[in-house]
């Protein structure tokens, strides 16, 4: 039970970090600078060993079955964390960014589910690469460059990150059964992408 609570807490803090990254991105008009600074969220998650679903799902192929429990509590924690941060922003002087979030969310919800799945898969690939590079690279520059480049690419390309979108939907006050369906597809897509590149990394690229 203690481990489950640990997974949840680490997931909540990761969700908050992603929410902070999303807040920075929405607060700036320059998308390139915004995407660069958004990366601080994933960097802090890696440095402080927090649990981010999109950063952990790829490792399901090299872990035991009980790892699925950690992933479940991580995902729940991520949602709680992003929701907490969105409430904080809505009750602060940053509440105007909610309008920007609505524009982004409308675009996502007007897309079809196949497109969402594909874009989510591509994001999952980049997230695995970013986190795995951080784990394996021996130099600080190599660790950080992988995170910043992968995050910037997924944001500027419009790929779908399920946890970031949890924050955007919450901030836009657009949580509904329909948005939950879209988030579910995003989670599936992120999972497929991360697992595929992880299989390549662990089975083929050896």
C-alpha cells in the first residue's frame, strides 16, 4: 500500500510539473521560446525522479507485471496533478491563459480519433527517446539536449501528449465524457509509440 501511495504522489508532482510547463507555454506568444521553456517540466521530472506516464510506459516491456500497477497509479496521479495546477492558475492572475487553452482544446476536439491516435503515437516515441536518453547519456549536455529537443519537436509539430492535454482540458474547463474519450485515445497512442520504440531499443537495436 505504501508503494501505491508513493507512485500516486510522484505522479501528482509530475502532473504539476507538466502543468507548469503548459502555463509557461500558454503565457508566451513566441511558440519556439514557449516550447523550449515547456521542457523544464520534463527536466524536473527526470531530475527529481517523479512519475510521468508518458516517460514510464515504454519500460513496460522490460518490467514485471506488477509494473502495470505503478503505471495505473502514475496516470491517476498525473491527472490529479494537472487538475490541481489548472485550479491554481484559474484562481490566479494567470487565469487569462484559459482562453488560449480553449482554442487549443477546440482544435483537438475537432480532429478525428484516427488523427489523434497517430499524433499521440509520434509523441510517445519522442517521450521515450527523451527520457531514455536522460537515463543513459553520461554528459549533462547530452541529457538535457535530448529532453529539450524532443519536447520542442512534439509541441511545434502538434503531436498529442496525453498528460499535457489533461492540463489544457482542465484549464479550459472542458472536461467531459467526450474529452475523456479523446484523452483515452491519447493515452493509448502515447503507449503504442513508446512501446514500439522501446521494443526496437531493447530487442532489435542490440
